[in-house]
């Protein structure tokens, strides 16, 4: 059907660089209109605010895993989008880093209305070149995300040596010899290499996973937890930087992902903070909107996290 809207599923483990890649895609879609569906792991949404201000519509789901409790939300959102199908060139679904992409892809085949109106264009998996080998050892989702990929973006080349890069590429090809691999430093892959590919091949998937279309149950790494903290008091930038630096230095091995939107004292711009293990980055985004509550929110995803300790430390950063 030529009137089916193409859907790209953007997946990849925590901290691989999905949101950075998504921002690049949205700023490079000249003259095209995409809807974006974002799923988060945790009760407070942050990713929505990390997406660039653009004409695209962003729908956020943070009720849990997109392949479990929120599949109904995904179906409802797509159903709503279809009522104005003529206005859209495509849909991008960014999954939580803990999602197995198979049940996400299933949604576009097992639901009759969704199947009639949309076409799964490709599963794009972002891989962190520095930490992929560690994730293979402790997170089955990381392997699943690669196994189902039509396209792999091997990201963060600036953090690995050529020998390390070759080793990761060999692992990726061993898991999935069919996927096209693009290398990138900060998700710098042209949009036309990732969107509108018509690359998803259901026949190939069924050959490798015969029960793909069966509604199966699956598990997640039960040792991982998400801690979401917020405060309406403005933060002192120097206090926060000192505290988060200490947290990442002493507990970074157990913290897979940190991300936050912060309201600093005497600052009208939102500050976006992100970290993978002990590697941190941050920058100012656009200004807080008029009348918008200046609430600072931060999310930690990792193992053996101490919620009371993290809460006390975060609140102590208030000016």
C-alpha cells in the first residue's frame, strides 16, 4: 500500500546515543514532517526535554517498557496520528534503552488497524562502541537490539582505538550479518541513510525467529532500577557539579545512565545533563517557557542504587 506511513524504530542500549541521533535526524529533515514517540524507563520523563525544539510532534510514554505495559499506548497514539495521515512523512519510535525491539516491531503486524495504516520501515540500533562488550556480558537486551537491527549506528568512535573498533564490528557481524553498519562519533549519520529505507524484512525475521509474531512474554534485567528525583528549588551550579562528579567517580561503575534537566539559580536557560557510567556531558538548552515550572529533574538507571542517599545529595544542591 502506497499510503502506509513508514515507521522507524530507533533502539539501542542505555547511553548509546539515541537521543543525540534523533536530534540530528530531526534537524536534517528538511521539508518533511515526522511524529516522534519516546518511551522512557522511569516515572519522570526527561527525554522529551532533551529533544530539540522543532516542528515535530513528540509523544511521551513513561509507564514502563514499550514492549510490555505501554503497547496499548503506542497503538492509541498511532491510531490518533492516522486520522491526519496526510500531514506526516513518517513516524519515529525511540524505545527505552532496556527494550527488546521484537515486541515493538510485533505491534506493526499483530494490530490490524496499525498494520493497515503503517509500514515498519526499519529497526535502527545505536551501539556504544566503548561499552558494547560489557553490555553483551550483562544485558541480553543489548544483543537482542543488535540481532533485530536492519541498520546499526556504531557510535562514539572518538572513545575507542581502531583495534577496539574492529573487535566490536566483528561482534556485531557475528550477531547480525545482515545489518548495514554506519560508524559515527555523535550520531552523525545522514537522515537518508536511516529513514525511508524499506529495509525491514519480515520473511528474514521469521526465518531466524519463527515465533516472532506470537505474543510471548519476556523478562528484563531485574537488577536494574530507575531512580527519579525532582526539586522545585533552583540549584547552585557549583554544588550540583561537585556532587554529581563525586557520585559518578565513586559509583559510576554501577550507574549505567544519568540524565537530567536542571534549573540553575540566576539562569533562564534549561541545563541538560547526561552521563554514561563516569563519562559526563552537559549543555544549556533553550530558555524555560513563560509560566513553565522551573523544576529540576534527574534520573539514574543502574544497579544497587541508594535512593535516600541520592535524594539527600540532590536536594542539598539547592541554592
